């Protein structure tokens, strides 16, 4: 298992060896946005020039082999809803998304799925044999609400099998920088049924450092995914704020990156 950096026409992105279909965890590099949004901002509600965001979307969709209005996207509310998306859910770029879902699942070929992050954990899942994929935004509230269980069950309803599902958990805030009060580790402990070894570092000031990405991997193995089928990025978005958008580092003045995945046409 490994994450690899790619450069396609100046667009810098990461991919994981466990995902057998085209996918990308984008970075800040390869777009046309300027100022604090420089350069590949995919957040349409952050205050960036809409035409720049549109061109950034076009570039990522082209990387996925699709047109600018061909992808299905999340509408993130830090909840646990997972939506099975169909042809009717193809999103016209920059238009209103008519549903709320932090995770989306499909068996439609040639329709990229995208979720968006700037410290939260992006999860891309795939059962290549069944032809089912998912993109899930795993903030800590969504995570402890068991959004990954909802995603796996939605994939199963389309024919996926837990023993075949592979998942890549992309660049996100690391344990080194995710400083929390007691509510987060307590919620993670409940989420994992107490299986929290190695996830927390308690500091003398009463704060706890939490490894949310590793917590989500642990949950996936509890759900029946094979450990060798779950890959974790080792990059922290806060530490690598020059490469990735980080809400915490910028105090909210930032763009968004995407995690995108697409099933090939037959």
C-alpha cells in the first residue's frame, strides 16, 4: 500500500495503490485561482472568483475523463447521510446541490464522485468487481456518527462485498495537529467500542491529540474490510499547508481540495 504523487499538465494530485480505478486526492497546485485561493481551489462558497473555480473544476473533471457537468458531488453538513447517486444526480457546475449528503455512492460508470476537504478525512472506496464506488467526507462528527458504516451498507445494496471493498483515506489533519477537548476522544472511544489503542496522546494541559484517520481505518476493519485493503495517507494537511488546504492553519481563509473517483466506461 502506498500513496503516490502525480503531475498531469501541472495538476498535482495523490493516488493510492489499493484503489484500482481512476481517482485523485487533489492538492493546492494546478489551478487558476489567485490570492489566498491560489491555485487549485474547488470550494465554490469560499469567496473565490466563480470563473476561476469553474476552470479548476473543469481541470479535475478532465483528469477523471469527464465533462464539467458530469460529476456527482457531496453537499456536506458534517452529518451521516450517504446518498446513492444516479445519472439524474450529475451536478451542473456551481449550481445548487438539491440534497444533503456527506457521502455519495454509485454504480454509474463515467460519472465521477467528489467530496471536499480542508483538514477532514476524505475516504474513497471501491469494489472493482461489483463496479461500485463511494466518496465520503469524514469530519470527526460524521466519523463518530458512523458514516463509513452507512457508506459500506449503501455499497452492499448495489452489490459490493465487504471482503472486496478497498478504501483510501487521504491527506487530512494528523494526530500531530488535531488538538481537541475531551468530547472528541470520548466520542471516538464510543464509536470504536473502546478499541482506541494508539489513537490518542494526552497532553499535560488537558488537551488530547487524536488520530482520526487511523480511527476510521480501525472502524473499517471492524466493519469487515480487510486490513490490507485500507490505505492511509501519511500527510498532515496542517503540517503541509503549502501543499494542501487547511482550515485550521488558515483560520478559515482558504480553498478546498477534492477527493474524486470514477468507474471506467465498459
